[in-house]
C-alpha cells in the first residue's frame, strides 16, 4: 500500500500548489493523485488517496506535519475528559469528501480495476492521538493501558466506532476491499496484543457486511498469524521481514497473503529490481492466494523507472 507519493514528479507538482491536506480533502484532487500511478503502470488496483489521520481530525483532533518529518497532532489526549470529547458520530458528515472521492475514482477506473479503501487500526490511531503525534516509545498510551483500563477502553471504543463508520461509508461509495493498517501493533507486548489491538480490529470486521474482503496489515507481527486470521481478515498484508513462502505454508489457503518485496529495492537500478522480483515470484510459484505487493509503502526516493521494472516483471511472469 501507498502507491502514490513523492517519488512521482506529478505528485510533487500538485502538492506544491495545494499542500497534502487540501489534496486529501478535495475529491477532485484526491482522485487525481489516486490515478497518477495507474496512468504510468499496469496496476490492478487504485488505492484511495487519503490518510489514516482523517479519523482523529473528524473526531475533533486535527493534525499537521512536523518540519523534519512525522506527525504533530494539535493537542494530545491527556485526560478522561479529552477522550470523552471525541465525536465518532461526526465521522460520516465530516468525512463526506472521502465518499465523494471514491465515487469519482470508481467512475474513472471503471469495472476493470479494483478500488481499495482503508483505515488505521484503533491501536495505531491511538498512538498518534495519545502521544500527540509520531512517537518512538508509545509510553503514554502504554501507561494508559496498564494503569487506567476503563479509559483505555473508552478511547478504543470511540475510535473503533469511528473506523466502522468510515469503512461503511467507503463500502457504500463503492470500494471493492478495505485494508486496516496496524502499523504500530509491534509496540504491544505479545501477551497483550489481543487486548490492546486485535480485539478492536475484530470488532470492526464483524461490523462490516459479511464476507466483505478485509486485508489486515500488522507490520512486524506475522508471528501472531493465527490470531490475525482469527480477526476474520480475508487477507493479511505482510512486511518484508518475513519469508513469505514459509508463512504461506503455515496460514490456511482461505486467507490470502499480500506482499512482501523490500521497498528499498525500488531505489536501485531497474536490472536489480527485475532480478529480485523474478526471484521472489519464483519462490512463490505454485502458492495459492498470493497478492503481489511490497512489504510497505513506496519510499519518496523510489525511482519511477524501477517501479516500472517491478510491474513489468510481475505482469510478464509466467
Ligand atoms: O497510495 C497511497 O498513497 C495510499 C494513501 C495512503 C497515505 N497514507 C497517503 C500519504 C495510505 C494508505 C496511508 C496510510 C498511513 N498514513 C499510515 C499507515 C501505513 C503505514 O505506512 O504504515 C500511517 C501510519 C499514516 C500516517 C502518515 N501519513 C505518516 C506517518 C506520514 C508520513 C509523514 C512524514 O514524515 O512524511 C503520512 C503522510 C502521507 N500519507 C504521505 C502519503 C502519500 C506522504 C506525504 C508526502 O510526503 O507528500
């Protein structure tokens, strides 16, 4: 996931004029950024251009970007009152622009290609909301979990309700599948991973239409594959640290695995990308339920010609 972005000159040009947040909030601009990679490459799916942090913003906690990189929330949630002021019920109205963008994207891409929606997991969103932005240690949120379970759960219930509303809005607008990003699940101690993160993802999946395809990306947590499968996910998105052919043998074939080529390869010359992609696809030969993807998003330093080499190798692989 993350196929749009700074590696494309046409993205940088549009961002220079409008800025990131305006592109996210303006359906025509979000549609344009979504379509940029599809105009260049033979991709199977359009990924809605948006951000996981539109949810805290819609609940009353705006965000911006730090000058040196990373996220800054306007304030941090530092009291039970701040948690109770969050407004999950405002999501459908405040995020109406997401539905508008999806309808435009679906019209543009037609029936040939999939359109993917997404949201952050409650735990991952809570890290930004409770820490006040990007964080190295997630201490405030962990303290909340271990010392004040009632308010931890009050917070997670609000975020979960907001994520459900956003995903239902995306599904009604026409997405073919949704991905839930648990980008910071690996901060959870293993014994508490379910209570801290997975149980909320499970609640979200249970609230969506039965059998609707949900992909769960639990970065660096594939050693919890059984618990991830138990959330009801139809596919797991796997980071690059994992030996995918081995994991494919362990996870039931009814659950697809998406991934997991190293993103940094796309910063290297096309022949390297071609050779590594071919070797990876060969290692997965015969495996059922594999969705070719990177292990994480495309980096700003990726070379457009190397992305092209990747996709041509995938399309031409037999
Ligand atoms: O194809 C696509 O572009 C899909 C859209 C998409 C974005 N963010 C757009 C974006 C998706 C799926 C996301 C998810 C997202 N956003 C996650 C989970 C995925 C992951 O990477 O683990 C997270 C944690 C966020 C929050 C966020 N947004 C971060 C940490 C950043 C980077 C901040 C920085 O220091 O640059 C963003 C910005 C962002 N969201 C960009 C894009 C294309 C980069 C903006 C830019 O550099 O112009």
